C-alpha cells in the first residue's frame, strides 16, 4: 500500500470522509495506481534542459513538465 493510500485511509477512519462511502474507498484501494495508468497513456519521456518532454499516445504536441516538480 502506498503512503498516499495510507494517509487517505487514516483521514477516512478519523471521520473526515468528505462524502466518500465505504465502497468508493474500497474502489480507490484496489484500483490501479496512477503511475500504472499513466504508463499506458505515455509514448515517451525525454529530459531536455530542465524539463521533461512528455509525449502522449493520442496527442501530437508534447507536454513540458519542469524537472524540479514532484
């Protein structure tokens, strides 16, 4: 389980549910990770200067993402 998912569970168990029911929470925990989903949509990532140049499968223009962002 990722750190993010542990934080979400802790938040939910402390009665901070934000209108999320138990079944939605289960779906969040057993769904594929965001990284896994992103790999299926990503064609190529190139480091160019201080940016990642991200090419997506269904788009001709790349996305420029600063290297220092998490």
